[in-house]
C-alpha cells in the first residue's frame, strides 16, 4: 500500500512539475500552425505560377502577420528564393497586403536576410518599406545579425540604408559588441570601407 501511495505521490509531483512545460510545448507547436492555401502551394507545388495565380485571384488566404506559423514573406523567401519569379512574387504579396515587417519566431524578414548575407533581399525589403532597425524578441536588429555572423556585404548595405549601430539588444549589446571580425568592427567604427 505504501508503494502504491508513493508512486501516486511521485506521479502527482512529476505531473505538477512538467505539466506547464508540456502545455507550453503543445501551445508553441500548435499555435498558428495551420497552413494557409499559399503555404500549401509553396510547400507542395513549389510553383511560382501557381502562387502568382493564387495571389492574383485572392485565393492565397490571409496575408496578415500570424497567418500560419510563418507569415507569407517569411514562407516565400526560402521556398522560392532560387526562382526567377522570386522578386515578382514578393512584390505581388506586398501589393496584396503582406507586411514587409511581419514578425515570426526569428523576427522580421530583414533579420533573416542579414543572417543569410542576402543583399538582394535586403535591398528589396528596404525599398518596399522594411524598418531597418526593427528588433526581434531579443532586441536584435538586422545590423546585429550581420555583425555577429561576419557578413560585411549585408552590414554595409544596412549601414548605407541608415541602420542605427547604437541600438542595444535586451542583453545590452550593440552591433559593435557582437562584431565577429576586425573588419566588421572597422566598418561599424567607420575606419574601414
């Protein structure tokens, strides 16, 4: 009887300790995980023609941030980046109402582009209205991402677009503090070009 009671108590303690974590994990995995028609087309067909037709006909589903786990801009960039229709589709999405500053689990798309050193996408997003100093949930900016990854091309593009190098992340660091190389430090200090 004591053994059964001990097992029940142990189970109760474990349940109380891990239930919040289990619930949190479930919510994180299921929150917004519903695929929009656009996401399904990108994932299953991978055809820019299908995607363009869906957008033109208003059948892409919600283009609002939070529609699905990733917003339409975040979802389109990795799925169609190598397509010749990539930029026209991004333009079409933004013209149809997709937010160039949409926020997903990694922050706005500009941070992802800086992390990937994709200067073409950086230029495009800024031209279409991306906030060059928009921060992710850790307070990091695209400039900080370019700095910590050592991507000089992205860093130069962001600085030329007016990125603020003095913004501090939640941990109190700036892009200069996160600089991966001496060249990046020099670019941020204005001693290198």
